[in-house]
């Protein structure tokens, strides 16, 4: 099984009041609980069910994901730059596992 | 004599065949009705989401392909015209697909920090179907957009 690895593309610098687009991707199989393996056994459901984006501790954007989302879920979302700070992105898996990523943003 | 027999046999079988076709088509129709039961599910879901709120005119742009060759990875993106200020912003955006085993696809929660309202992701579609976008605004109003996607190969792995 490939390792679950989150990635995000955030511009390093941005101007004040600029709206930037943040692109995120996490490598994850997103087992929907409906697919059978080669032996005819159903693979149990295991998906990323929540994505949270916080900036300097404030929640800026969240997504609730369902089994209908593709494997390796890709999410892009907007953010309006008001101050410098750090993004904390977290993905929550069924069963409580969390995958986290932090990225900093500078204002020019 | 033999001909008559054969003729008779053919006649009966044809009658039988017609009967069988009629019966099977009735079964087929009822079967389709059963499959379409997914649609009220979606309308129930939408009604749950929008209950007690009023519809409003909004510029919603749902960007999905007309034909998806592979149902495993279908791009879904949207853009909603909104000032995204603290007093007027898009709060929640639901994506629903009426032909999937479970109609809910995703729920996006926006905040005024977003600045604009757009997002994109990729979804699975099991077959050709309608995709709905329900946007809820912070003042309790909502807006619904719909688009049909033709799917060549389904993406549910079944």
C-alpha cells in the first residue's frame, strides 16, 4: 500500500487583499465500501471524511467528504490575504487518523 | 399435416412470445421504477437542506463536463457570485449526484475569510445522471443549480 501523503500548493508571497487559490491533494485510496477485491471480499470503507483549513488558528474553509469523492482527493479553495501567517491543513480519516500539513504565507 | 403442426406450433410460440415480451417489458418497467427510486432520495436530501429557507437569485456557475469518459475521476468545480463579506456570504455548498448509491458527494463550508466563492474537487459517478448544487447563504436563502453528465464508464467499481 502506498503511503498516505498530503500535498498543498500555496503561493509563498501574496499582496494584501489578493484572493489566492490553494490547491491540495492527498494520496489516499478512498475505499467506498462497495468495491470487492480479487477474492470477492468487500473492502471495508476507509475514506477521508473531513478537510479543514485554518489560518493563524481561525477556521477558513472546511469540506465534508463522502464516499462519492474520487481516490486521491483533490480540493482547491480561495483565500483572501489579510495578514501574514501559517496555514494548517488537516485531513481526517475514518477511525480518527489525522494527516497534517503546515505552510507559511508572506505578504509583500 | 406436419406443416399444420409446425404452423400451429409456430403460432402458439409467437403468441407465447408476445405474451412473454409483454410480461417482461412490464417487469422491466417496474425494474426501472425501482432503480429510479434514487431520485426521490435526492429530492428528500435537498428538501432537508433547504427546509425553511427561501430561494434567491444568484449567479451560480457549475463547471462539470458534459461527457465524462471515466466515472472514477469527474471534475466538479463551481463559482458563485457573492461579496463574501461578514454580512453577506455563501455559507454552505452541497454537491449531490442522483444516480450514485449515496447521493451526497461533498459539502463545502465557506467563511468570509475566503474572499471569493469558488472551489473544485473530483468525484465518482456510477452512471449518466444529474448533478445538483445547493448553495446556502448566511441569511438563510438558497439557490439550486443542476447539470446532466453523461458517463461512459461508471466509477463505482461494482
